């Protein structure tokens, strides 16, 4: 069953308690799917909108999508299998492209990946990570380094996840020092900077629980906001930085490494305090350049292309009279107006 609300289309699946939102009508759409006891449609619409702005920022005629699978832990495997089966036809035709998000392993979406119209180059290994994972780390780091040179800066990473180890490597390469990390399990700090290889090893062994001590003790995750770091990379969830958190933050820059991690009120407060706030739809964009590479394009060329494109957009909008965020929004919206008859209502910000 499908229904439309302006441009946004909501499709409820018939075989399981799940849905997919697409942001633009009759347009190939791409985005992430999450699985939990209850996934809200409003959040999925926000994620789809952010993805639409990502594509528009780099003049790609695609739309954003996002999905939710509502399932209890003992229902999860079956629910994901039914979701994959019901949507595999749309994915194989190129109408949809769906990535596994929170609560879903990449293996569980293997059948969708096999028929996805996007390039398999994104799954090739680059060092210790897949290209897609490496690019997810690269975009935020490139954005931050261009706006506020990372050399000698202290860094906090809120919402450390799959691309976290690559982020730390990239930050260190540029002279930054990661002094605080939070995961879904808690937080850790190291005033003199973490050892990157140690963090990668611990992440590989324990995942989000690597922040726990041997006896299971751990500092609360919110302490990452009080680290005193120069730059905060954020992305544990949508709206992770709300107005209350923003009032207390003392950072030179806030850089998303996942979609829409700050609210509209938080953005206003941070800008008032002269904090550089990088638009999420720019910072997280790098993986799209591995989805449709040119013929005979190799991994190193994709990486360089993503760096050049992201740097170019940031350079263009960084001194906009209305600020970096709105400047980037105007730029994306200008492109959308060249091929979409209806204007979108609502920008990519968490509620």
C-alpha cells in the first residue's frame, strides 16, 4: 500500500510490519533502512530528505529514501527476510537502493546488494575497510579539515560506529588528536590522544562495548560533550545535539558523521555562538561517489573525486551571507528546481 504527502511517498509492506519512504515522485531513490521495536515514519522522512539534499548538492538526479522494519528481537530475522524478499524486485529494476542501517547487518541485506543497480566497487576493500566504510569516514574529516585545519586540534567523536576506526586514522593523518569517544555503550577519554591501532583492535573485538573496562565499568556517553575538544564529530542518532546540549557546547566546529544529528534550535544556538556547523548532507556524502563511478574508474580515483567534490562545495558556500548551512541548502534547492516541478517543504534538520 502506498500513499503520498506532497512529494513524499510512503509504502507500507504487505508481508511484514515495515515501510519505505521516498522523497521524490517517480525518481530512483536511495537510502538506509533501520530495524527496531518501533521505527517512526517521521524520522525516516527526515533521513530521506537529507539524502535528497546530498544528491542535489552534487547535481545527481536521484531522490532520498529510508525505511523502517518494526520487529521485536525474536521476530527480527524473519521480518528482515520478508522485507528483502518483497522489495528485491524494485531494487533490481533500479527504482530503489537500500543500505542496512541500525539494527540490520550488511549480511542480512546481501540479497538486495546482489541486485542493486549501484556499483559493486563500493564493497571492495581499501586498506582494512570496505571503500564504502572508508568514504563514510572520509567525508566528515575532509569537511572539518577544510573549514578548520585539523593539525594540532583536539577531537571528540560522539556516536563512534563502523566507520569510526577509519575516522581516527584519517584524523591522525591530518595531525588531529582524538581525546574522547562515545558509543552506544558509554564513553572513554584520553587527554594525550588515543592510539589508533589500539582503538581499531578493540572495536574489532568488542564493538560498541570496547569503551567498557575489564570489570564492565564505563563512563556515561554524554560525557563526550564535556571533553573540552576543539571539534566534535557527532552522529549517534538523529537530533543527538539538541538545544539543551548546544547551549553547553564549547567547540569551534560541529561536524556530522551520520545524517541530521542536530536540531533546528541547536543549529541556531551554535551559529549564534560562532560555532562552525557543517551541513550533514555535505559531510556524509562521500559514499555516493562509489555508487556510480565512471567506466574504468578505480578506487583511488573515487576517493579523490569525493575529496574534490566535497571540498569544492564547501569552498563555494562557506562564506555565504546566511551562513554555511543555509548556503548549502540554497545551493541544493537551486539544482532541485531545475528538474523538479514541486518545491520541497522542510529542510534536513532533526525535529
